[in-house]
C-alpha cells in the first residue's frame, strides 16, 4: 500500500485530522467534503482535496511527500492552478503538505515566494500528538522502530472504542509504509523487524521475529 493511499484512507475515515493538523477547531470540518480530484490535462490526481460547502471557507489541497523531489513545489503549484482553471471555484485556497521530516522538504524557489503563505508544511517526526488518537495514528507512521511497539500499544489502549483504529494500526505496521520510513532513515533495504500482529476482540499484541 502506497504512503499516499494510507493517508487518503486516514483523511477519509477521520476528516477532522485536517483541522487538527492545521490547529483549528475539528468541528469546523462539518463545512467540508473530502474527495480526490483529477486534473484532466495531465491525469494528475491530488492525494486529497477538502472542498468547502461555503464560499467563506478555504479549499485545502492535501499532499503527502515522503521523498525529496526538488521540483515538488513547482509541480504542485502548476497542478493547483490547472485545477483552479478547470473547476473555477470561488473560494480561497491553501495546501497542506505532510513530510516525514524537514530534510525531505525541497526549497521553495524565489519565483514562488508570493505563494509561501498558502503552504502549511507538517513534519511528522516533530508532530505532537498529545491526547489525540487521530494524530497519534499519523505519528505512528514515523515513530522510530525501537519505540513503535510501545507507541502502538499505548495508542490502542487510549483509543478503545474508536472505529477503525485497530485496522489502521495493523495496516501501518504490516504494510511497507512503516518499513519504507525505516529504510529511508537507515539506507538499508532490509526492514529491522518482521511483525506478527494479533488483533482479536480488542486485544493487541506485536511479536518481533
């Protein structure tokens, strides 16, 4: 499962995640519809778009970028302006970009400095989840391998009764998403751990092979 796919599912299942990442009232998500929009000329699809139902709200484009691509911002802005030309929304817009860390974010060129205020970059390794189960799920993606077992167990214990939580924890640990981050951090193609998960009737355990 690709990184952008799991984050798309996270935003789709827990749409208040957008507001929590932006530091705004989660209740305001009621004015938004989360979707994936394709820009037709290039068949480019945004990782996610939050479309407001009111004109006084902001359109939020969501992109997940786990590899350093120097042309990332130029490509992103090009696609956003194509979207604005094709769909002609009346609302203002902003873009939320999720990076694993500051090193992955490319420099924003001088030619785009007027657009800098529209970009909210979130560095997942610096994210403070606090008591938020949803932010805790996001943080789990980049939790160091030596800490991920306790973090996952604590998250499940804190989030008992949250629909879909166990499935997402299982997906993050089973799929290449977490392993890809470990590989990115170490340069090693072999994962540190192989996981065995047992999720039955709300119980949760992880065993390292």
